[in-house]
């Protein structure tokens, strides 16, 4: 069913950090200890020098990353708040893509508390007449339900407190230990 060493795609905004090479090296080393092969987005075989323009480069990166996800046996995703209250949108796409392919996904890096609590701490909110939390400025509903992130993420994947725990859980999942959520 799976190769001897399951391939785990390492999703997250880590590719944007100055220390991304050392981040991926540490994640891959942990994968090795768990008898898995870590695959970073930067591992996609790309020929960016041959790309004529930014659109061609973007397409090459997209195609390379979705190919890595298709070939992976599971995904861990760094869902830390990135440039705001939400995870990186590219990582969220990768999570959804993996879920649609039926691959197990374990997210990590999510701050404690519910999404609604974090939004209320960051921007002015109010309760409406029905007791629903809304942004004070425009009245936009702040999704509640006690979930750590938007319910579409929270209900489709498993969460772990950190990358090491996510790798432990995905190792168990890809070896048939837990059903897909």
C-alpha cells in the first residue's frame, strides 16, 4: 500500500523564512528517525531559469508542489498565523488539495484558544442582539463554534501542538493507525 518509507509533504509558510533550509533539514531529520521521507516544497524539480516571466515561474512552482502532494502519503502543515489572523493561504490550499486526494493531514502551529477568541483579541468586536460576535467596524460575523481555525480546516484535519507531534501522528496515520477524519 505505502512504500517502505512513507513520503510526507511538509507544508507551511516556512519557505518564506530566511532559515527555511534549516527548518526543512530539521523536519526531514525527524522524518528519518520515524522511518519516513520528508518532502519540502523546495524539493520540487523546477527549472525556474527556463521560465520566461513571473507567471511561468509561478506555474512551475504550483505544478511542482501539487505533484509532490499527489506523490506524498501524508501531509503535515504549519498553520501558524501568517500575515494576520489566518494561516498562509498557499498552505491552506495544499491542505485542501491533500484532503481532496484522501491523504491524511496533521496541522500544527495553531495558537491556543479558538479562532473567535484570537480575532476578538486582535480587532474590536461586539455582540449583536442575538449574542453573535461581529466585527465592530462592519458587522461581519466572526466564526464561532469554538474551533481553532475556520471550521472547514478544523473539521477536515487533525491538529498537533508542534511539528514533532504532527510527525508522530502522521507516522501513525500513514501506517494505518487512525482513520481519516
